[in-house]
C-alpha cells in the first residue's frame, strides 16, 4: 500500500499513468474516465454545488467541477498532490490530513451538496469504510449524495474472479469495495458497474 511519501513520488506522473492504464482498459483504472465523467454530470445536475473530495489527488475531477463554479473542499495526505491540485484550483479549500484518522476539523464544520472520493478509499479496511461513511453522511445537505468511484465488485465472488484473472498484477494491500457486504450497513447504497473491475457507488442522505 502506498504511503504518503509514495503518493508524493507518484504525483508528477500520476495523470499520465492513469490515462494510459484506463485507455488500455487495464486493472485498476479500467473505467476511470467514464466514472469521473458520470460523477461530474451528476454533481452538476444540481445548482450551486458545494463539493467535498476525499483523496482528491491532482484534482482531475474536482478541477473540472471548480471551473464550472462549484465550491471545492478537499482532504488528501500527499503534499505534492495537494500542490498540483492547488495550482489548478487556487481558491479551493484543500487540507492535508490522513483520512484513516477521519476528516480534518475544518471540513467537519461544513455541509456539502456532494461528497466524492475516487480511487482513494480502498486504503481503508472494510470496518473503517463503514465508520468513515457514517461520519460523512450527516455532513450532507438534504438531498445530497456521496459518490465513490473505485475498484469495486457487486459480490465477494466477483472480486475473487478478478483477483485470479489479474494474478501478480493484483495489489494485495488494497481493500476493494464489495457492495453486497457494505449494503448490510447501508441498505440504500447503489452500485453501477463501469468496467470489469470498477464501478460507481452512490449513497443518498
Ligand atoms: C490513486 S489517487 C486518486 C486521486 C484522485 N481522486 C483520482 O481519482 O485521480 C489516491 C489519492 O488518495 C490519497 N490518499 C491515499 N491514502 C490516503 C489517506 N490515508 N489519507 C489521505 N489521503 C490519502 C493519495 O495521496 C492520493 O492523492
């Protein structure tokens, strides 16, 4: 699992790496662009969006929302990722903080129309995911929604098939979403599959 330093080192090459992996439809980023585009469309379907992005990275998605008038808030632990994102979004409120410790204090005080996270929350254990989502839900405005785009599977069996297919390429340190299991804590959770290894989870308040 990459730590803060690992993400700092990856930052300058990140956008290029992800694009290449997505274009070749390879794990783990097959479906990346489509998922981000879908989240962008849904967020912009509501006016005056105030958006929180957890693990925003170089700001690929949030910078598009920023340019279209959304108020952007975010948390990431990589200084280098934050620097790159800040260049694209000078007025966004971006904070450095480890989400395994929860949300930084400044972000807990706000209320958001949308909370999103793409390809980041697989750094939490399944138990931490449940706890973190429970922390995030009350921060949504009425009618607001949490969108999570990531490596994700409807069932544990589907995850195991993908793990077997990927062999050595599978990252054993990342803990991917299994929707049927997360639904036990969040029965309203929706899942749409975008590629053989990734999808969009949405959770409305
Ligand atoms: C694979 S990148 C995804 C970036 C962006 N959301 C995207 O879709 O392109 C994961 C991001 O999550 C951040 N991240 C990973 N673990 C984190 C943690 N424990 N706390 C805060 N940020 C974390 C990394 O620094 C990195 O910017």
